[in-house]
C-alpha cells in the first residue's frame, strides 16, 4: 500500500488521550460483547465531536463490529443479518475507494487491488448492490477479513506512531484531485497560449508577405501612393481582427516583438527607408519612417478602437521601460517613435478648422486614427516618468501639452526641467511661454530672488510716481478716503453726454447693481469738478428759490419734493 511521504501534521482529535484511543481499539477487537458495546459508545461520542469529519477507518470499523455484536445477540434472523453485513461491506468499499476516483470513473476492483483488498470482497459488494444477496456465511467471512485489514492498515499503524494511510481521510483525496485538476487546467492554458502565439506570428507573417509584395510592385511601377488592400490582404486582416477579439493582449505582445513593429535592419533595407527618416535623429524627437508607417497602417486601422489605443499606449510605455533597463537603443528608438505617432494623432489642434476636404484627406492619410480619444492621462504621465530615456523629454512634452485637465504651467515647467536634468537632454519649451532659466545651484537661486526683489521695488516706485503725476493732491486724499469702500474716484476722460442720467460706465441693467451695504458721504466742495455759479431758477414754474451755497438743506429738499410732477 502507498504511504504518505509528507511530514506529520498536528490536528485535533476526538479522544482525550492516547490511552483512551488504545482502550477503544482493544475493546473493538475483543470477543466480549460488553466491551465491544462500550467501545461503540465511545466511538459514538467521538463522532459527535468530529461532526462530519470522522476518520473513515474508525467509522467502518464501528459499523462492522456493530454487525458482529448484533449477530451474537441472536435477535435478528439470517436475512436481516445479511442486509446488515452487506450494507456495512458496501459502505466500506465505497468509502475506502472513493478517494481513488479521479475525473473519470475507475473500476472498483482495480482500486481495491491497489489497496490489497481481496477481489471477492468487492464481488460481495457488487452482489449486494446489483444482484441476489450473498450467503450469510460469506458476509460473516468478509466482515472478519475487512476487520483484520483495518487493524493492520490503520489501528496497528496508529499504535506504532506511524501516520495514517492515504485512504483514511476522503478530504485528502478531494484536495489531491483538485490540485491535479488545477495543474491540468494550467497546462492546458499554457498550451493554448503557445498555440495562440504561434497562430498570431503566422498571421502577422502572412500580412508582412503581402505588404512586401505590394512594396515590390510600387518599386517596379515607380509609384509613390500605396495601393489599396488586395482581397488576399483583406482576408488576412479579417482573420487578425477575429483573432484579436479573443487574444488581443497576446496579439500586442507578438506585435511588439523584433521583426514586426520593431523592424530589423534587413526589413528597413528591403523597404528602402531613408537613413535621415528612420527615427535615428538626434534626441529628443523620434519619427517613424513614412514607408514603414504606411506598411503597418492597414493592420493598425483594422484593429483601431478606443480600448485598443489605450492598451497599445500602456504596452508601449511598459516595453519602453524594459528597453531602457536593457539599454537597447534600437528598440527604444522605435517604441518611442510609435508612442509619439499615437500621441500626435490624438493632438488637439485648432488650425485645421478652415481646411478643405482634399487638404483634410491628405493630412489624415498617414494617421492611425482621426477622431480624438479620451486617454488615461494620469496613467500615461506616470508611465512616461517611469521610463527614462533620451527621448523622454519629448514624450513628456506631448503628454503634458495634450492633457484634458492640464497641470499648472509651473508644474509642467518643473517636470520638463527635472526630466532634462535626469536624461541630460535639452528641455522642450511649452507653447506660448518663454523658457525659464534653469536653477541648478544655491547661488543662482539667491541671484534670482534678489533680481525679483529689485524688479518688484522698481515697479512699485514707478506706480507711485505715475499716480502722483496723474492726480492732484486733493484727488489723492479723496482716493485715500474711499479706499476699502465700494466707491472709487474716476480719473478717466469719460464722455458723460453719452450716458443717460443716473447711469455710470460699466453699469449693469440690474436694478440693485449700485446698492451697497456700507457707504460714506463726500461733500460737494470736496469733489474735483467745478460747479457753475448761476442765478436761482424756478422748479416746475414755482417761485421756490434754491439756497445759496454748495449744500442742500432739508428745507430745500422738501420744497423740491412738493414741486415734482410725475408724468
């Protein structure tokens, strides 16, 4: 019998100590029915403590011993004893061989033979289950043989301090079957991935073959425009599209291998790529050769979707990080060029709004996609900063410039400066903003601080000097009095004839626009405007005179109110 080779593990048991267990074992195999009953009572208590996890060997031993006790009591007839023995033997065979059953059913005779159980015991189980009941003598003999087998394979081993055999706990078999099932599923998954990678490479190789044939036709005819996809190429593209629906991530992994989106020197030579346009220019910019881009455009346009572009960019940044760690210059060059190409396709530019259809068609001819996509800018920014290389500054500039919710301009400038310091490249300049002087030392920081203080002090002096020349002393005093209030002194040349009575420049049509919570009074003689000295006039034909002087009295205001007429 196969034994466990794993280390012995501690577990909770239902008996108090080893002495109790040893006593139950002796009582079970005793010829005294009273001792056997005592052992069966103790096992019943164990089963109550074990719940549903009672060891199979203990449970089967108790069933068979109970049959012997009832047989010796002579209270049951032969048919009842046959059924009792038969049920105990059937239960024994089923429980002992249960853990040997795998995903597919196996013959019980083979499983019992592996455990050194006689075949005729299995035949008794088969007769009890499917055919005529066996003889009582055979059942009694089978019970004795099985009890002897249990004593040798379980009870004696436990008594000697040896760990229990494999079949004693059915849960062990379930765990083993589950582990085998998981290993089998993992093996099938790996095999499926290997087959899928093989199919992806075959499809991409077929696409390359068609494109190289088209390139040869172009070279022979001397044409510059790339021809439309032929029927064979359309069929290959449809197969790749269907393949990407199930294995999209795996297809991208194969695409980014050397020989596909990362061309070899032989491929670039076959495509007659110009050395000045092969992306090998000076950092920070990297551009794809136009011929190489047009070579892969049919495939990329076929796979084009918002989810594909998202995953494509994330995969490119991840590959760029690996290439930078491996110092693979050629691979970094083309990966950064593909990233730049995708970001430029998504660039939000407004200087194309007045172009014609022909101009738009020519401009979008070599673009992977035309409509703007909402990218995961925060993730792209983190991925870009996590992949330092010679062209990181340019890629960071493209990401910062096109973000939906851009960072503060000062933060963008600092990120670009830090990137240039780390990669030792020239920083990119943001549009519409002068390039600030980089600060590298403490002396330059102090110099910049002193310069800013001098500029601030000079601007304040010029402002004060300008205000003194513009206003008179009285106006300056009035402005000081009005400081902090909602009213201000106007020194501009305003053509008041253009404004109706009761309205000021910039006033809204809202009735409560001029309402204020706090206000202060200014006498007429304090105002800079000169009042005309004229003779008193009658208001609305009355003989009421306005009081002499610059101030209105309460009596004058009352007289004016009484003489007002509403139309």
